[in-house]
C-alpha cells in the first residue's frame, strides 16, 4: 500500500511533467514510469483522486468516455 507521502510526491512529479512537456496526464504517467523503470500497475496505486479526475476529463474530451449529462435545461433562442 502506498503512503500519503509517496502519493503526494508522485502527484507533484506528474503535474510537473504535464506542465513541462505540455502532454496529457496519461502520457505523463507513462513517461514517468519509463524514466524510473516502474511498472504502470505500480503507478496505478499512486494516482491520486485529483489526477484520476483530470484523466477522466481528458478521456471525455477525446470521446473515450461519455460526457456527463448537463443538469441545465436547454435554452431555446427567443423569437424576435
């Protein structure tokens, strides 16, 4: 089981990679794993909730996951 310190350090390193390389979170995790010789299965235990949410958002934008339904009613244009 990963410690809170390990998860925090992993999250910071992924955020840095995303900013520096201008890449997706998924690609940043893969790059990080390759640089350390870490198996992706090990990295999966270190992914924080905030990173999971960002990966989900990226997947929705790429249409790999369905976007959540909007809770707002559609607005019809007014007739003038």
